C-alpha cells in the first residue's frame, strides 16, 4: 500500500471521527502532502499532533518513518508513534513495536518490540499479532516471559508504564 493511499484512508477516518477545525487542518496538510509541499504538511499537522490528535500523531509517524529523503526523520517518527501508542492507538503500538524490532530510531529491543506487538494485538491489531509471532522467534523463553509481564504492566497502567 502506498503512503498516499494510507494517508487518504487515515483522512477519511479522521473526518468521520473528529470535528470540523482539526479535520479541515488535517485535510489542508494532506493536500499539501499530495502536492509534495512537506513544509506546509508539517506546519498543519504538527500543531494537531501536539494537541494530542492520535490520528495525526500516527500519520506523522508513518510519513516521517517511511518518507522520502525530503521528509524522512526516524527519531521524530518514533516520537509520534510513542505519543499515539500511549493513547491506546493499536496501529501506533504495532508501528512502535516494528521500530524496536528493527532498531530504527531506537535501540533494538525484542522484549520491548514484543510488548508493543502484544499490546497492539490485545487492542485488536492483527499486524501486531503477526509481528509478535515473528519477534518471538528471536527470543528466549525468559525474554518472552519478561515481555509478557511488561505488556501486562503497560495495559494495567493505562499505558503510563510501557
């Protein structure tokens, strides 16, 4: 799936879930993104993300993590994934798990990857479930046990201890 199709799909979700002003700002940022005007995209989306808009946070993570050289910023992608993940966004949780599994923008940490994949899976994300099965192959039984405990703590704390 192309980034543009993903962003367009996220836009529809945002428009259905959110009120007018933030949806309009997101749409303006999306139009700029599709036109290749990344400066305007970021100027529209970063304020929304800073206000806690989970859709915009995840979308920023996607475009900054997967974008072309003009917009790619893995460390910022991790920041936005983390903020969305700690609000319970299963897509961001799965994306954050992928960052920990690959070691992109963070230190490689299979236990933390498993924790985020497991949390995403618990929240209904099928990709998280698939990725959890993948990362477990790189872990010892003790690592898996610790990662399961981390996931439980994350969920029980409402994402404050993740």
